[in-house]
């Protein structure tokens, strides 16, 4: 049977809608990702899942809307299995890439960008298989290579902006660049695609649901999912400011109730901790791991994080549960070495390599085997820089700030 190349054009309104969806989810995905390096335990996992899911849904939706924007003389039906498989591929590689990039290694960041870019490209071409029942597709190798390059570049840009940029542009500008890059990858790939159909199939049949309506439904679902993650996981400035007011009193003394709770959680060797007077330094803190209790030396503590009713001590590799409250810990750590950067965070100045501004606040980067950043409230930025400068001057052998 003879095949002919079917020409196609685009509905400009749906093309614009696909770009807007990519920009919107890119904004939310990057907004969530920038909080990952400083998050711990369940919140860290939720942020990774939220950022990856938002980006995956948005990128897939952009490509699907882009396909719905095609106007051609033939009926395009989408097979369910390749369509779902393309979404699965996008979600999997995006989640892996976000996780690798969150480890804050430049080598892993490059690997994550390549994996995410190749995954997006694979998602596109797997999704294109969904129309093979009505048309045979051929792809120009030059356009395929260009689309892969754009996908890797777009992925690298998004991950770099979220995890490694020293001075990040406004998030909206980042989202616009990312959205345009992801959309560009799709339309460049489509520019090199040719549809071949049998002469008898080149007919026009009205679908049960129009492409316009289906595109609107997909875009509303994608934007709604990203909005839910944004509202649920991104903290508000009001909450941060509320915590600032309690720093002075929180660092000065522990409440009797907290001391009572601490006494009830006594671990081997913990008597030294409980007997320490407020403001006096100690050498060890109690920790728990796999149901067993141990002690960790103060100089091995890179940071401390309070997550709701639980406190975790980061030793450079793992987050270890501590039965003490963060207020109690702040009272017992050496004030010349440890600094409370946020109502929920304490950092060991000996591990801080750099302080950089992110939006209205900032983060302190730690020199640890597992790269980590600690949030710094804007009200504490100046004080932290002064304390770090004094500490580095007194301890010149430690890691230097860049």
C-alpha cells in the first residue's frame, strides 16, 4: 500500500497554552527544589517528591498539549499504553535527577542533567509511538540530536538554578527560560518528524472530545497539581518571621518542661548532658539509631535541625535522631563554634564554607561528605557573617569561605 507524507500545522492558542503550562510548573518545581538541600528527614523526601512530580507532570503535559495542537487531515488516536509509559519514564528520570542534584556534587549535577535530558527526550519519542496505529513516523537525525541537546541544556539549567547558582535570577525569569527551553525541545523534535499515512487513512473524523477541550483539561490538572504542592510544601515568610522573635529567649534558657522531658529520655552517659548548666558547653550529645542509644561528640556535629517535635543531628553523612529539644541543644553547645541560623537550625561554623543569599534570606553551605545547606533567616545573615569571619580568623586551618 502506498504511503504519503501528511502535512500538519499547529493551533497557535494551544501552542501558547503548552508554553504557559511549562512555565507555571517550572516555577513551582524550582521553588520546591531550592528548599531541598536544607531539608531533613520526611520534609526532604516530600520536597523531592513534590518537585519531581510537579516537573514531571508539567513536562509531560506540555508535550501532550503540544501534540493536541497539531492540525492535520488525518484522525490522530493515542494508544493508552505508550502514553502512560511516556509519563512513567518522565516521572522516574525526573525524580532520580532531582535526588542526585540535591546531593550538591558538581559531578552528580552534570550526571543528573544528562539523565533528565535523555529521559525527557525518551518520554517524547515513546509518547510519539502512541499514534503509530494511524501513521508511520520518521525522524530526522539532525533534529533528534538538536532536541536531545536542548533537553539536556534545559534540565541542567533547572537543576543548576535550584541547587548551585550563587546569584539566582528571579524565579519567574528562571521559570520562563526553563518553560521555553522544554517547549523548544518538543517543537524542534516535531520539526524533524514526518507522518506517513496510507492513502485510504487520510480522512477527517470528528472525535468524541475536541483537542481544545482535552488540552484545557490536561492543563488545568497539571496546574492544580503544582498548586497543591506549592501551597502544602513552601513555607511562608510569616512563619519564618514568627520564629525570629523567639531566638533570643530560645538560646538563653531551656524551659523546665523541656528539661523534664529530657530527664525522662535518659541514655547511657546522658547524666553529663542533664547536669550541664545553662550556657555551658558539653562534649557529647545523646543520639538514637536503629533503636539503640549512643553519644556523638560536639565536634562531629555539622548541623542540628528541628522538624516538628523531633530533632535531628547531621554528622556529615546521616541525620541522627536526638531526644533533646533544639533549645536544650542550643544551650549546651559551645557558642563560639555553633550558631543558630534559624528557629529550627543550628550550624557548626567549622563546617561552613560559604554563605550565599537566596531570595530574601540565605543559606550556609557545609563542607561535608554529603553536601548540605542550612537555611539562614534574613534577620541572622549579618550576624552569621560576622561570627563566621571571627571564627575563621581564630581557626585558620578550617575550611575557608569563598
